[in-house]
C-alpha cells in the first residue's frame, strides 16, 4: 500500500485523528471517495459542567448554534457526558487530559455557563475569538460582558433572584446574545426499550418521590404520596413510582400501602425508557423533571424554594406551590418555625392539576 498517496480530510466533522472515523469503521471508506465528507469551519466550546438535569436543560442552545453556525463543530465540557446528544462532535469530561486538549485548541467561540471558579479560570486560559458567560476577575467569578450581567446578579442577591421574570433558558440564550424562541431540549434515548406495564389502557402517571438527599426542604411526606397513589387508582389512572437508589426503600413502602406499581431503580438509560412510558410525571425539581421535559411529557411540578419563573415547561404542564408562605428560598433545610410548608400542598391539589394537564 502506498501510504504517501493516502488522502485524509482533517477538517471533516467525522475525522477523529486518533482512531478510524465511523464511515471507515463501518464501511471501509477512505477520504478520497467518501460521500460523508462534511467540512467544519470553527469550533464552539460549551462549558456546562453541572448535574445531569442542569446539563439537559442547556441543550436547547445546540439548536441555535446549528442555525447560526451550521459548519461549526460543537464541543462540550461536562461532568455528565452520558446525557448529551450524539450530535455533539466532541464530548469531554473535566479532567487533566481534557484540559490539555482544550489548551492546545483554538476555538472560534467559548460559552461558559458555569460560575464555578475552575470553569471560569479555564475560560480565561483557553484561546478563542469570542467568549461569552463567566470568567475570573481578581480571582472571583464575574460576567465576561454585559450580556451575562442579569444571570450574574440573580446569583448574588436573593431578592433580585426572586424578582427575576426570565426563565433559565431565556437567561442562557441572552448570555450568548440570542433570544430564546421555544427551542426544545435535546435528549437521545432508545425508544425500542419497552417495559411490561399492565396498565390495561389506563393513563400512566409517574410519581417521582425523591428530590435528592440534600434538599430536605422540598420533601413531600410519604403519607401524601400514598394518598395520591390511591386516589389516582380510584380515578382510573395507573400510578407508577419512580426514583433512584435513595428512594428505593421509601418507594417499596409507598407501593405496599397504596398498591401503586414500583418497578425498582435502574441505570440512567433504563430510567429514561421508564419515564418515556408515562403519560404525565409528578415530580419536584430533579433530574426526572428535565428528563420528562426532554421526552415532551406532561408535568406537574412541585416547587417551593425556587423562583417558578425559572422553569420552562413548554406549555405541557403546571407548577404547583404550597398554600402557606415559605422562608426557605434556595435553602436545603426548612426555616419555618411553626410549620413545614410542603405539608400545605395537598394530594387533592395534585389530583386537580393532573386532571387539568393529562
């Protein structure tokens, strides 16, 4: 074989450099006669580390990037690579190896949407023609330009955050100089994976009973979940309990006392498939909320310690808040002395919201 005569297209979006590209691997094609050649022009880096739900709700930006820069390659630096869609050209986890790769790359644009000091520091040391979002100033996170100021200020002062009228998506689009126009989440999943749910044609209502181990201020008591599950069954719905390992024992108890179906807890992709078989999800502000939104499911959302304007449900749901006032804005523990405010959110109010939205 004449190695000197072999041609390769390093600017192709399929080109890897360290291993064969997909067309070569699957079809044995070389660059000289490849119909998949797709040249790129520039690399755009998104820095959104965060938890899974936080990463999912940032994916609408990809629509706008593809619209404005159709020839650009999109790279994403994150702690949650498993949830990103496959149209991201390069997904990197936050590690020394990734940082070395990033430092050796010239970017056309960097969008750092995190105010973590290490994300901001990395934004400062990387090379790019344009930078948006946050960086370090005198060793502290700061907005790169005026576009980031609104999002920056809502993170500094609780009263400013409470008065904010913009959703998270409006804010991050604004940071990048764009206007949010209802762009949807991007979520890849295996829609051939089906669970055996004996719902006999009834609407499946997923009850996501957890809210993370840290956020005790958002917990809805077990007695209410039991009552809700029973009332759903009485009204012709099929209640199904959802959760992770932290909720496992609680969900077993709720299932035993209510008769609701509890399939157990599973890997992320299996959990996504399970959520996908629900007609509506009842949930707090958790990963399951953002999975449901990404799957275009109807949602009834419990909210008590966040600004409700933050959430974009795309017209497919309702936000329900406790009847009594709450002093616990962004607090993991309840600060009310006389009552636990989530107790004022009744199962009947949730039933009504389900009827309004399913």
